[in-house]
C-alpha cells in the first residue's frame, strides 16, 4: 500500500514543481525578449537574430503551458504575441527618436507578460479566461495591423523596398491575424477559409489604394488599422449570426468618422 501512496505524492510533487516552472516563463520570457531588443537597438545587425530568438521563446513558453494542461489549438495562441513582437521590432527600426523606441520596447514587454499570464490561466480554465483572450485579440491585432502596415509604407518610402513583396507579406500577416481572431472567438464551421481569403483580399485592396495618398507612413498605417477594425468587427458579427442594423451602423460610423478625422487633420506631403 505504501508504494501507490508514494507514487501519488511523487507525481503530485512533480506536477506542482512543473506548474511553478511554467510560471517562471511568464516573467522570464518577456524580460529575455526585452534584453534581445536592447541588443539589436545597440547593434542593428542583430535584428534578425533577436526577432527569431524572441519568437522562439514565445512559442516555447506557450508549448510549456500546453504540456501542463494538454489544451487544444496551442499553436493558434502563439500567433498574436509573435506578430505583435515582430511588428514592434520592425516598426522600431523606422523611428529616429530613441525615447519612443524604448517606450515601444517597454510596451512590448508589458503586452507579452500579460498575454502569457492570461494564456497560462486560459489553458487551465478556458471558459473563464476566454473573454480576456478575446479582448487581447481585438486590441492586439489592431496594433499589429498598424505596426505592419506602417512598416510596409515606411520601408517602401525610405528604403525603396518592392511594394509587391511588402504587399505579399502584409497579405500573409492578415491571413494569420484573421485566422487567430476566428479561433480565439470560437468561430468554426465550413467556409472559414473562404471568409479569410475574402477578408484578406478586401484589406489588401484598401491598403493598396491608400498607398498612393501623399501621407506619412504612420497616418497610412493608422488608416489601415481602422479599416481592419471595422471589417473584422463586421465579419465576427456576421459569422456569429448576430449582425444587425445597429452593429453595422456603429462599425461603419466609427470607420468613416475615424478615417475622415484622420485625413482632415493629417499633414499632406
């Protein structure tokens, strides 16, 4: 009788230790990423290594949570922090003000810390933390589209990078972002791939259209983010069979007013 009892306590102790081990990553991962970003800030040649290593750290941490709770679809939870981390890293290379760059690095640290913290508890109790993860998805992806689209316009205007290549990268980002939104909001069913394709096509066409406007890349990026927010909101309501006249008016009014305000107050080149 003592052997089973011993085995039970041994397994319980190992699980308790592993839970503590996983919690360490919640803080250690964003701090390590912050250090990696400081490294490429000091030496820009390290940007590729820093981005790759930091994204591997994020995916590794989420995988540890998956191993602890054996939850499903753990890979989809890595899309948001990886794209956010990558967007901050690329966008920061366009900025000349060191204070703003350091502020972005700090925002990245805070965002990843809270995301991993809530992801840990989401694996443990999905129903309780699902609304929190959906909020992260909503606001985090808005910032991702801003960072990526602003970087695309900035890289093209400052470094003369091919707009076709940048648009292909942007389309890939939109596909991943849209997929992440649908998974996080538990939107399943047939035809999901078609909706992702149509949504990506619509957003890429909008970004391609505003590319010709003589505006600063930050303004263009914000315009793209506003368009994303409106379209993804309408898509979520539609796929949940809850899209009505009121929701449509709210999103369209926000989008039109936001774009008008942005274009009227922006400094045209």
